[in-house]
């Protein structure tokens, strides 16, 4: 039996999952009189793939925005790597080792694939703007090292053929892959994926699913994802937290969530737009 109270557990396929990396404690988020998230607690363990699901309007993206520092919770605490996180700006959260992709692709459309992925290294660059502009000495060596890291990501994601292509010219599925590459360039401890399969055809979803599993397996990256495709969620995830109208209605393994009557009722109901 898995003893998750002690911080680690073993998955159904025999993978060892580590201790708690992030913990959301009694998170409430209000916008004026509207409660987007109501008193939700859950954790994310090191090395796992953790899904956050729910009907439209359930508060999933709001929760991801709390985790990534875009929103500050009205009540509750965010704990990361065993310490309570103070109020932080998104770039400070990124420096802690949390990277994300967005529901609506947020790339620089006129820049090449390589240059877009390079922007993911910005929080790791130590030389000043003047040195970078002159591309001299330490700045030159640093950029060469970052470019080498980016080239490895390009190889990993199998996008060598489009490395110099402006991303605005790429099909949607490849743009999603480039955005994943940019997030990976930050070498995150926790990778947040906001609907990584949205708008994709079956073949593109299969490719993205494979890359997500490979990121988790080969890099050991902890992943939290929002996804509407339940087949994808059940295949990829180690544990699933389910939200509905800003409340948590389920939390457990895919099988436990799949058989939760409250979850079944929420998904058989209408969308909460």
C-alpha cells in the first residue's frame, strides 16, 4: 500500500514518486464578489504527473495562475519545496524553478523556433545587457552555452527542420511543441501545462503525449497539467484533482476519479460557461 502521508508512493506501473514538491493549502481566490476558487487543498509530488480537470468555468486556469504567481490567493498558502512561498511576481516564481505553457499560444511569431526557445533561458543569464549587446567575453561564452542547451531541446522535440523558421509560419501543433520547448529551456523543477492538447488532431495529441511522458521520464520533471481530453488525462496522469464551480470534488488516482459519482455527475452535466 502507498503511504502518501509520508510523502512518497509507487505508481501502478512501478515508478517511485518522491515527496511533496508543492502544496496548496486552503486556497481561495476572489475577484470582487465572484469566488473563482473556494478553499481548495492538494499537493504535487516530486516526479509525478498531476492533472487538474473539471468542466469549463471550474477554476482550473485560475488555480494554475495561482501556482505560477499570476494571481495572489485571497486566502490560503502556497508551499514550495518545504517552505511557505511569500507573495511573488511571476518572474520570481520562474526563478524558483516553475515554468509554464499557456492555453492560448504565447510565442513571438516573428522570431525563429530557436530564438523563441532561447527566451526560456533568460532567467538563467547572468551577464548584463551591455555585455550581451556587445557579445564579448563572458556574455559570448554564456550565450554559446545556452544555445547548446537549446539545440539539445530542439533535438529532443524532433524539430530540427524548423529551427530557423519563424514560428508564425508553423502549423498549430508545431507551435505548441515550440512553446513546450521554451518552457523546458528554463530547466523547471515543476512544469505547468495549460491545455497542451487543445486544438490538436489525433496524431498531434499522440506526439505531445509522448513528449510529456518523455519529459517526465528522461528529465525527471514534475508536471501539473490542465486538459479536457479525458482519454489523455487518464493515460498520462499519476493522480488527478477535480474541480467544479471553484470547489474540489475529487482527488486520487485516475481509477479512483473515474469511479467517483460526484465527478461523473459533473461531467454528465452542462458546461459551466
